[in-house]
C-alpha cells in the first residue's frame, strides 16, 4: 500500500512538489489559450513584458500584489489555526466602510500621515468585526465557518450596495460611490522609488504606501505565527486540536482571535484601492481580491515568504493580463480567473496527486532518501 | 471430530516493519464456538480482517468448507457465508433496523419488495433464535445491546454460516452479555460456526468449545475449553517474558499528593467508563494501574489531568480540589505541579509537524522563562531543548528536526523530558513505553524511579503487565471501569491476570 | 382584481426564479447526501449555462444545448470527484477552484468564439425552450381565482421548469424508495458501513456526483435557454450559493428544499417588484403571511412530504381567494390611514435575506441543521 505521506527530502516537499503543481496549472492554462486560437508562448511573453517590462507596468503589478498580500495573509493566518476563511472578499469589502468613514471625516482636517493610521485601525476593526460573527458561531455553536463566511460575503455585498447607493452617495450624484477625498486622505505614490532605478513611471500609476504596509504586515504575520506565544497556540490548534486541549489552549479563544486577525488583515486590503488609488469608496472595489487570497495562500504554503512572491505573481497576471487583452483580442483579463482556479485546484485540492510519482522517482534514484513511513497510529 | 469450517494455513501479514500475523495455522470445526484470546496488539483483529476480506494476507492459504478460496473483499467473504460483527458497529445511525439489514443485500433496484422480504425473513430469524428487535426502530434510538443484535441479524440475513464477533461484550452490560451468549449457543445448536474474539477469559470459559491463544502475532496454543483453566490461559496470553528488572530501593511513601474520590467518567457515547473509582497516590511511590486496554484507564487519567470532564467525584491535588466535573484547565494543573505524559503521543502529547524544540515547551509555552513579553524567547527555548536532548539522550541530537522524524522511543523521551524537567509534584503517565525500543524502555523506567526517589507521586497506567510489576510500589487492577483489586509489587502474573480478566470480581458477585 | 393580477404576477416570477435554484439545490442534495460537499454548484451551473447558450447558437437547437450543458457540467462534477474522492483532497478547496475555472473560462471562450463581450449570440425563440400552455389554460383564464391561478401561474412555463418541480418527488422517490438512494444516504452517513457491506464507496460517490452534474447542467440550461435568450457573463450571479443556502435551510431533504427555493425565489421576486413601488403597511401583510406559510410548509414537509405539497396547493388557493375578496375593501379602508403609508425596505435587505436566514439557522436558533455525518470527510479505509 502506498502511503501518501511518506517522507521526502524537505526541498522536494516544499519546493519540487509545489513547483510541479504550479507548472501543471500553467500548462492547463496554456491549453485554454491554445483553445481560443492564440499562441501560449507568445501570450506568456506579452504577459511578463506587460508586467515587468516598464516602470509603469511594474508599478501596476506591485499595486495589485499589495491587495493579494493582504488577502493572502488573511487566508494563511486562518489556515494556520485550522480554519478556512473564505470570507476575505466580504471582510475587505465591508472594511471599505471603515476606511471611507475615517477618510470622509478627516480628509479636510488632518494630513494624510495622521489620517492613514486611523484609517488602518478603521479598516482592521471593521474587517475583524465581520469575521467575528462567523468565528463566534463556529466556536460557540458549531456552525460551519466555510458556509457562514460565504454567506457573509453576500451579506456584505448587499450592505455595501445599500450604503453606497442610499447613504454615502453625495446628493445629486448618480454614481454609487462616496465623494472624492482631498489630499488629507490620499496616500503618497511610490512610483518615484522605481524611478530612482532608472525606470519611467507614469505619475498615475497606482503603486502607493499601502505596499509597504503590506510588506510590514507580512513581516508581522511571520512574527506572529512563528515568534509569539499566540502564534504557537494558533499553530498547535491548527495541527492538532487534541494536543491544544492537552496543552491547556482554549479552542474558543483561538478560533475567535485567529479570525479577528484574519479579518483585520483582509480589511486592510481596502486601504490600497481606496486611499491609494481611487480616493473614494466605490461599488465592488475589491473585485475578487479576497478570493485570489485563497490561491495566493495555497501557493505560498501559508508562509509570508511564499505569499509575497505568490502575490506578485498574481499581480503580474493581473497587470500582464491587461496588456495581453490589448494585444490578443481573444484573451481578456478573465484569463487570470482561470489560472487562479487552476492554481487552487492543483496546488490545493490535488496537491498530493503527483506525490506518488515523485516518491517513485526518488526511490529509484536513491532508495535511502525515502524513509519508511511510520504507520499512522499504532492501534492494532 | 467435526469437519472443518475454516482452515487457515501459514497466514502472514505485515504492516510496514510490523509483522501483525506470522505463520498462523488454525482449524475451526463446523458447529462449534471457538474463542480467540490475546492481549491488545496480539494480532487477533488483523487475522479476522483477513478472513473477512478487509486485508489480504501476504502469504498463506484459506480454506472454507475444505475448498481453497481467495477472499479479496467483504463481498467474497459474504458469498462464502462468513459474517462479521464489528467491535465498532457498522450501522447507519439514522437508518431504521430494516434499512440497515438490507443495505448491500437488496433483492432488486426498488426497495419495496426487498423490505417486505426482509421483514418476513426477520420474523423467521426472530422465531428461530429469539432475536427480537423492532424492524422500524431507528438505530440511534436503540440501546447498544440491541444495536449489536442488528449486526448479528445483518450477518444472518446474508446467510452467514460462520459468524465472527470482535470483542462483542466490550460495550455491553453483564445482563446484555449473558443474553448474547444465550443467542450464540442457540446459533451453535442450529449448526452455525462462531468465532469469538475477546480478551475476557470468563467469557471464554463460559461459552466456547475450544480456545486459541494469540501472542505477538502467532497462535501459541489451542485448547479444549473443558480441559483448560483460566490460570493456564492467563499465563499463555501474557507469556513468560524476560522481565526487565529495574534497580530500585525501598519506597518511602510520604504525604498524599493525589486523592481520587468516587470519580465517575463517561465517554462521548455516554457509556460509563470510570465507575465510582477512589484511590490515592503518596509522594515517593509509584502506583500502577493494570488492566486490559479499554477498561477505563484512559478516561481515568484524562479526567485527572483535566482533558476530559468527569460526571461526578472529586480529585484533590496537594489537598486542594481540581475541578474535574467543570472547566478544569490542563494549563492551570501544570502550574500546580501536575504533569501528564499522555497515552497518545502522536496526536495529544506532541505536534508531529513541530520542530523538536517547539514540542519541548508544549503546555509550558506560557512560562515566563520561555517568553519575552508576548514573544517566544527562541534562544532560551532552543538552549533548554538542547539541554534536555543531552540529558535524555534524545537522538538525533537536533532540536530543529521535525518531531515526526524521530523514532517512537525518542519521541517519548521528548515528552518525558518536557514533563519531568518541570519538576512536578505529581506525574501521571500513560503507556510510557508503547512502541518504544528496548534501550529506551530501560532509560524511561529509570527516570520514573528517579522521580519516585525524589519524593514525587507517580501514577502509572500501562497495559504491559511487566512494566506495572517492575515499577509499581502498589498495583491497582481496573476492570470494567472499577478498581477490582489492590496488590503489592510481589503479586504474581497469574494473580493479576485473573483480576484483569474480571474473574475474581465475578466470582465474588455470584 | 388588479391586486390578484399583481399577486399572480409575483408568484409567477417566484416560480421562474425558483427553477434554477431548485435544480441546483437538488443537485447539491445528491452530492452532499453522499458525503461530498459541493460549493462548486455555482460554477457548474455557469458552465452549463454557457455550454447551453453556445451549443444552441452554433447548432440551432435547444436540445443540443441541453445535452452540451449536461455534458460540460458533469465534466466539472467529475473533476470535483477526482479531487475529492480519488485523491481525497479538500472538498471546499476543490469547489472553490471549479467556481473560478468556470467563471473565467466561460468569459474567455465566449469572447473568443462569439466576440460579443462574453455573451453568446441572442437566440431566436425556436432555438430556446418555449412555454408550454397547459390544456384549457385559455378557456379557463376568466374563471376567477382557480382559472386565474391555473392559466396564469401553473400554465405557461417551459419544459425545464416542469421538470424541475417533477424532480422533487422523483428525488424523494429515488432517495427513499430505491436501492441506489438507500446506499447513497448510507454512504453520506457511514461509509464504513457501506464498505463492509461489500459496496464500493468511491463508485457510489462518483454516481452521486454525476447526478449533481446532470442537475446543475439543467439549471444552467434553464437560465440560458428558458429564462434568457442566451448566455450572459456571470449570469448565475450567486444562485449556486443561494441554492446551497436553501439546501442547508431544508436540512438536506427534497420537499423542504423545494419550499426553501420557493421562499428564496419569492424574496427575490419581491425585491424586484419593490424596486418599482414600495408597499403600504397593509400590503406587507400578505407578504409576511406568504413567507410564514412557506416556512411552515417547509417544516411540515420534513415529516409528511407528499401531504405538504397538497396542503401547499390548497392553502395557496384559499389565500388567493381570501385576499381577492377582502382586498377591495382593504384598499378603500386603509388608503388614507396610517396603514396605507408606504414602508420602504431596502431592496438589498431583501436580497441578503436568504443568507441572513441561513446564518441564523446555522447558528442553531431555528432548529439545528445537521449535515450528513460523513460530509466533507474523504473516506479512508481504516481498521
């Protein structure tokens, strides 16, 4: 009998197998490109050039990546606690309200560097609150968190439509969005930084200070998960609830705290488009970033060092995808949605599909590197 | 001699490096009740699973009714007239009795006629064997005894001539068990062949015609029940193993550290596992709890260490109560000096995905010496882990290695090092040497003795009788959730074996 | 009489919007009853709708559209099965993946093949499923209440709509009266029992997943070829998730599932109507009654499936008659009083109501939704 969890060298476990999964996902995506009558290799070249070929392209890539770092971290933190937070989309969307209210209140009064920290708090608090209810229901009443967070995505969407159409829309305006913020709620762009390296960046390119906040959060998440007592408890719970019980860790507390952090991270995503680019709160500003977070977290193996590059990869797909749509009329940006789905499928649901083959390959190369697996449990 | 219903010839079966069955030869005669006894892990269940088509033997031959057969799936077994009553019932809880009975044995694509046929067949079985059960009752609303009857009916409905029962009385009350035995005798009288797997010797003596004893994957003896004694069987079951003598001096029991009073614990199904148990453990002594697995020892230590809620009773730690019936917090108990080495180190005592040093603080991760504010003090934790690795000779001596990659013995040393180095006043240990190599066993035993000699109270639960005998200063025997006897360290194996098999208690009751 | 027309109008659109919900909900029922959770209903519906629209446009036949819808949807269902049954992957992750693959590929392929911004070409009536007029519908149109209900509400739907409602008793029959249904329910509760009875757990679950594929295909086909004249991008717009909510709400039972879908469909139809004109206080009365009746029927249907359907018809007729008799008087009496004042309820609240109700149910405040015991857990043979 083949044991799906037999040991492999760490580099194969964390590097080779995810890479194989990713390559397969892209090969299948290439087949879709072929199906619509375009050349997948040319498409790949256009994609990469569009994303990294120019300063402006790079700025857009990193702008999109900012969103995905936040949502990817949100999903990852929950994963570490053994929870599947599928509600990043809704948490980010409703957190737009927190950001919006802060900006509308202070943009005439305070400079951006004072509005920003308050807005961060607003975004995190509202996002966390939106995650709190499903967390509470899971911890106390056993309601399946996957289903409740999905439901909360839809409830958030309805609530935001109501708020933007009926409450926050300025009088006389037709568009369902808040008024434009003035400088007090506009984050500085970071295009100049890329210019320092001799790249030309259009001033309208949306890369902004939130990117640094995202990197900071990636660092914080690493710190939290691997360097704090709370992170230790979260990981214990995620790996083995029984061991957590043994160690005196309260399941209720961990579920709620983990989801609060996860929701806060998802909520912070709202800062990037709202304060960094659009300078208003508009309908559907999240546009799927919450879901991309699932793919990013799965691909990055829930580690910030994997999530940041995975987010940049998806940023590249978004930005390059826009260029691609321009060059190849048969391909639109929705190509990314397919790739995202394929990555989730191969890196997530089918992550062990290629493992037996890799193991067989290793076993035939050098039998000693593949240890004999311990039988799971020693019950007779 | 009657003709053979089943012949097993040279059956071998390994799981990885573990040889669960080796060269088993067994002949079971038609129309008899055969008992198969043995300790946990002796290979009884594996053998029966091979017979029922769950596993395939690595080598060997099976003959049913004299003809060589190949049993690859339960379907093959059913077709050969072999039925099995599993230890954990294979019933769909929210189905009715009749639905469960026809599942997989329906006559046709529509249920109507199948159900009608099953109903009349059930009536016949009821008449013939006195197996009464309401066909329209929902399984989850039936008591376990009746659920088991449904399992038997399932097998008979499929035309079983050979019926295997795996630990059938484990979940039954004595009255229910007696009823079961009457049914089995009746089935025998009708010409059915019955194989009864159990570790309870009283049952063997009460009902079987012949009995085979298994130990460490082999059949060590087969006896006619009428010509053997409980003592002989107990001895065969346990075997005369080389006793690992542990050097230890006289115990100097001090004050009572742990006092358990009238403790009652139920499992998740509501079955009473610990029934009104009282005892205490003094400083400077090791109290061993002997017993066959599943007689309530696990639940007992889980309740004492705050992992499982008790129904009633009190536990005093150093004279102060533990909230065993309420929200006892294992973390708080650690602070109060109660350390716990759990029976299941893979899923409870360790997080296998963690690095060694991370596991060396599990449960103590909130101690200030491992923390800098909210942060883990990684340097301190690793230095501490390295020190424990050296002291307990944990190999490989790499505190960054994933815990899953250590051997069983070294994993157990990681747990022990963690719990002992906190210098607790009371140590609760479950199965300290299960799956541990010989070298590590000796080391672990020495550590436990050293704890005792430092005046600590040690409560030891083990299914290894040798271990209990060589370590304990007092031995309590648990059977069926109760403490059925207390003996000194010089008690003989036979004496303890009888207590463990519940013989003495039954005789006393009768 | 104007009010009766309005009522029949709303109920009629309730039925129309309920059909895809119902098909998807029953689809999920087969899979989840067998222990395979499926949050990919949305994606399979969408892919089915696209396949239906595309094939009908290319081949000029609704029937070929239907076949393709089922074919594509079953294909995606098998991907889900491959990941979650054969490879024992995470069922949630697999479902999410399928939703994205479907959302992306329908747009990309649609644009590449038809160049209409992700739509498929608009179909002429003969390439779609036309309305079926029941016998005597025209003749009975003027008979008060019963005739109106018959010709205005029951008659005039497409084949797939009738099929969807017939699928309810059919599913009930399959589940509780056939060998396949017995085994399907068993494998969702205790796969080990099925395994020891000598039945293949995998093959049984694959068959359940295929049933799911067929029904989501029909749901998609209805949207593209009955409700609309072709595929429009993202046309399922979360209906797969509402169906999932309805399934939970109905506690995984077919007849309650129908009432749950009708309830959610009613809320949807109502929210569309509310965008036109807010209802007055007294006009909310029948709305509240309707919601309560549907919820009540759902509860009764858990115990007495067939009787509750009959009860539903009778209650509907009686209610319509009562309302029409009293309505004229009510309007006159209340028009200028407080009760005649319009209440503005945000449309968004109505739209979010199915989700809110489901969360409340999941929280255990209105009964407990206990999913099939083995749901979401891959079966690993263990002894």
